[in-house]
C-alpha cells in the first residue's frame, strides 16, 4: 500500500476548491445609448439581477445531486498517531508497560449507499426547485427591463424639460430686447426692462435646475444598469425616441397574457409546485431506509526506539538456543550411555546462537519495525448492510407532514392572491393608459391655445396696446401648458411601461 500516498494526494487535489474568479472589469457606457443597449448592460451588470441569476447553478447542481443519491459515495481517510513511553492503566488495576514511544498511521477506503423514500422523491423536488429558481430569474429579468425602461423615460422627460427651459430663456431674451427697445424710444418705463431682466434670470436658473435634473436621472440610469457613470454624464446621449401611438390593446387579451406571462405570478406558481413536491417527499419519511457500506483499511505501528525490545528478543533467542543446546547434549549423553545405541549422536552445533545469528535477528527486527508511515498492514475487506424503520419518533414525522402541507396550502393561496393582484394591476394600468392618452389630446389643445395667447400678448406689447405684465402672464401660461404637455406625454409612456410590467411582455 505504498501507493496510498499518491492516492491521497490525488484525492486532495480533486477535492480542493477552485480559486475565486477575478471580478471582471465593468464596461464604460457608450456615448450613444439606446434602450436596448441599456437593457443589455443591465442584464450583465445589475447587482440585484446577478444575485438572482446566481441561484441557477446551485439549483441545477441540486438536480444532479438528487439523481446521484442512487449512486454510492466513495471516500478515503488517513491519519497518524503518537503514543509516549510509560505505563498505561486499565480499569484502575491492570497496567501495561510500554518501554518505547510509538508512531503509527492508518487509512481506510470505503463505499457507502443509503436508500430511503426521500431518495426516490428528491429528484422531482429538485427539478421543481430548479424550475422555481429559473422562474425567479425570468421574473427578475422582466422587472429589470421594465425598471430600466422607466428610468430611460425619466431621462428623456428631464431632457425635454431642459429644452423647454432653453426655449423660455430664448423668449425672455427676446422680451428683454423688446422692452429695452421700447424704453429707448420712450414708450415704456425702466420698470419693464427690470421685469424682463428678472424674468430672464429666473428662466436661466430653471435651465440650470433642469440640467442638473438630467444629470441626476442619468446617474440613476447608470446605477440601474450596474455600471459606473462617466466623469461627465452629459457626454452620454440617449438615442431612442418614443412616438405617441394610439392604444390598440384589448383588456381581455391583456388579462390572458398576464395570467400566462406575469413574472411574479409564474414564480409563485413554480414555488407552489416545489412546495407540493416537498410535501410528497416528507410523506416518505414513514418508509424504511436501507444502508450499505463496504471498505478496506490498514495500519502501521512503529517503535521509535526498538533497542530494548530487540535486546529482549535477542536474550530470548539466546536462552532458547542455550536450552536447545543443553537438551541436545543431554540427549547425546543418554544415547552414548546405552549398551546398544539406538540412534546416532545429534549435531548440537546447529543450535548454537552465533554473533552472525544475533546480527541477522537484530536487522530482521529492525526491518519489521520500520513500517511508518506507508508500509501498511492490510485488513480484510469488510461490508455491512443495515435496514432501519423508526416506529415512534415523538411525533416528529406528523409535525413535518403538517408543516409541509401548510406550506403547500400557503403557496396555493399566495398564487390565488397574486392572480387577483395581477387582474387589478392590469386593469388599473390599462385604464390609466387610456386616461393618459386622452390627457395628451387635452394638453395639446391647451398648449396651442396658450401659444396663441402668448403670440397675441407679444404683438399687443410690441404695438403698445398691452402691458409687460400681460406678456409675462401669457408667457407663464404658455410655459405651464407646454410643461403639462411634456408631463402628459411621458405619463402616457410610463403608463404603457407599467402595463407591460403587469402583463409580462413588451407591447411596443
């Protein structure tokens, strides 16, 4: 068994854990960022999604482990020991004197196989758990895509507000020039000029504020994607636009799609299947279990100082040789003293214990003692089989059955509750989307009317029939109408995104 060392090293190498993988570097955000690019980057680098995706590998290995339970396990163990010289006492009365310390080693190799009711039901449970893990991953993917889409829209809305703020700055610059021109020709007072300067300053402040809002929304988008933001977020331009399209979806069709595709609902259904499989597995605890074990083993035991034992063996051999020599000589004397000898005299020299015999004995004993650590004394092959059938387990099995049944019932009710929640969410998002679409038309009419009022007030002020305060009021009304229109447009886009998240699939 000297090859045991090689076997042990190979087994340790095979069982050693793999080195931790280095964290891959995060990518930079492209300067022209489409919604598809943002979603793809989020699928690769969003931390929360990656945490959910990591659940697939353990669940897949759980399925392999469940099927591997029908195969025996194989293991190798080894060890070393040391015992010092001295007196060992047993039961307080018996003692054993050990004149030399000893070192020893041992090994064992064996197969073990245990079969129970759980062994046969575990594959179905593991497959159900894998399906549930995959459903969680699919749901996290859909939810992440919806979250990225909504944040993408938030950036576009903030950029639209910046464009409106820039338009207001341009308008106020024009009003300031108009007020200054009228003041230069004596058609108004310096008060109109100062009011125009204040309005321009307020518009420039709003432009700065909305520009900052764009940066904040972009930073949130980068965070949602799971990638670091560039030093200057303004270099990243969102390339996608979202046209306003009339709603063409029917509520009944959306309900059917949500019932079949809603990610959270599918995840709960998969969890329910896993709970039912677990309930079936727990019921097999009432069945007996069978275990089988077989293996080989060996040991070594070596004295660190064998000289006292060798000396005792040499003395014993010398005494035995001397006894045999004396017996041989007495025999020859008896035979020689007979009147008629019945046998020839024996050669007593064969019993002589020479120095060469002593040296050979000492070397043999040293060789026999030199066994540590890998010159094992093998033990016979051993095997055993055990059948176990617990009869009374202090009601632990009924308790586990009850808990598993309750969990399965809870999972069923959770699915039913979420089905109701999905119907409510889809209906709410659908009617909200219709209202948002209708609101765009209303805000469009208001924006047109406010723009016409602003044009009229500007013309009245230019010809001197209107005041500057009327112009500011008309401008504020136009600005409010335009901002409300932008909010209505993106409220409609967000309502579609909310409906898509509830249904579980893209609608555009």
